[in-house]
C-alpha cells in the first residue's frame, strides 16, 4: 500500500488540541486519584513516589501542550507523538503496580482508539504495534500487585495469555470500528458538501435570469438618456461629416443595446410564468430533449397511465434529481431507455428503466450511499463512485420523494422508481 495513502497525507488530518488536552487531563487526574485511593485508603503498598513522578511529568507535558503549543489543530505526526508518550507513561505506571494483572491495563488501548477516530490508518497501526509491544513487556516484567502478600500470588500462564489476547482483541476491534466510523463520517461529510455546492449552483442559475431582468430595467433609463443627448448633438452638429458618422454609430449602438435588454427582460417574464408551475410530463419532456441533443440512444416517455396531471413547483432539487437518474440510464444503456409516469389520486410514480447491464449484485444493497464502486467488469469503464446517485437521491428525498432500486427491469437493465404522494405538492 502507498504510504501517502496509508497516512492520508493529502487529507491534512488534524486532532483538535483542546480535545486531546481534555482527554489527557481526565487520564492524569484519574491516575492520581486511583494511586492515592489504593495507597492511602486501601493501604496497599507500592512505590508511590515513582508513580507521583510519572504522573507529574505527564501533567507537565499536558501543560506544555495547552500553553506552549499555539496552534489549535495538531497535525497527524505531532498528535501521534503525544499519544505514544501517553502509552509509555501508562505502561510505566502499570509496571509499578502489577503489570498486566492490574485491572486498569485495558486503558492501554485508548490512544490507538483516539488515533483511529481522528488520525490516519498508518498512525493507528503504529500505535497498535507499540501498544502490543508494551503489553508484552509488562506481562513478562513488572512489580507485584499492590499489597503485602501479592509477591507470593501466582497466576497460571493460560490466565496471563487470556488477558493479553482479550486486550489485543479489544484493541483490534475498537480500532477497526474507529477507522470505519471516521472514514464513513468523512465520506458522508464530503458528499454533503458536494450536495450543498450543487444545489447552490442550481439556485444561482435560477436567479441569473432575474438578475438579468433587473439589470435590463436599471440600464434602460441611462441608455434612453444617452440616445436623447446623442440626437441633440447630431442636430447641433448639422452637416459636419467629421462628427456625424460617430454620432450615428453611437445612436445605432445605443438602440441595439436597448433592444437586447428588452429581449432579456421579456424572456425572463415569459420564463417566470413557465417556471412557476409545471407538470411532470412537460418537465420530463424537457429533460429528455436535452439528452437527445447529445445522445443517439432511444428515450421513450410513456404517459398513458398519467391520470393526475398535478402542477408542481419546478425546483432545482427535482430537476437535478430527475436529470441525474435519467442521465445514468442513458449512460449505462445499450440503445434504449424507458421512462413511465404512473399517477392517480393516491400516488405519482416515475419509473426509469434501461437496457444496460443492471445494478451489480455487490452494490445493490449500498446504492444511494456516497463513494461506492462496483467490481463488475461490465460497469468498470463507466462507473463512478456513486456520488451522483447519492446527490440525486438526497435531493429528491428532500422533496418528499421515495426511491426504490431494482437490479433489472423489463428492458433488462437497472430500474429506478421515484414516487410521491400528491399531497406532498400542496404546500
């Protein structure tokens, strides 16, 4: 595996300094409380002076982390140095207080778990290896458990091995969980950021016509003023050919600007009336026509079962969502795409089916999630990472739609059903 990928150097991973500082304060004060409880309350002897020194050094490192380091986000390398130190400090405390038989020895896995959640997989693996080595060291060499007669206490080897194995299993399981959890969270966060970018662009495009109309209205008055002044100058100049040609050019270009602005303003008014509401048949016809301009594949729209010609608001979410799934069908189809509208008073369904290879078995249960890739050879050349499907699905679901995916439909390829309850459009 590439080290840059393993350590995710391109992702600029960071651990919040306040988070690490607070975690270390909890650990330090927990250690201080535990050793005092055992020594003074339970009256079990152990080298408390040495434990105080180890805890005090840990406190100094945390004060340095809090006040000496000015940055708020610790890089992967810097954070891992503090976590390795925490491993060594805790191992020394366990060595002084019974080693692997100390009931707090399971705390050794915490630095690796913190790393798996916030840092790279490479750092987590290194911390896991260090944890395993320290665990083996304190299992073979350590001072007796606190207590006068504990030196005489003997544990069978299988009991010691059982403790080591249980801690290692916990380390591997929780580290794996942390890596998967943080990875999925990051992917979903990135996908949602993409979603916000897409919807922002759609709304910007929608508002562009309105801005053009506003500009046409605002520029109309100064252009009219320029025309009037230019005509008055032409009257005063009279037959002076030296300047009259320039004045005529100025008047003609001003008139041309006025005509262009009128067309923009008129077009926006007409479009506003059209955009205010539209039924699904007209909307799908428009989307299909746009794909017919760039593709030679056959796209059929069937509307014989479309009984409820409900008018909907032409929102960017619905337009982008429908375009995405129709675009996927065109992309993966061999020659034909079928789109059906089935509607009545209870339900509105749009069924999109193509004659392509269908949805692969390995992703059918994950379809709609971001950053997934099929191993199917049939889709290898065309398939992406599922981000477009995630965006389309999320946008349509925000408009109260429900989506269903099937591996194969009537044409043999993927089938997507998008449905609404008619009352969803009454708001």
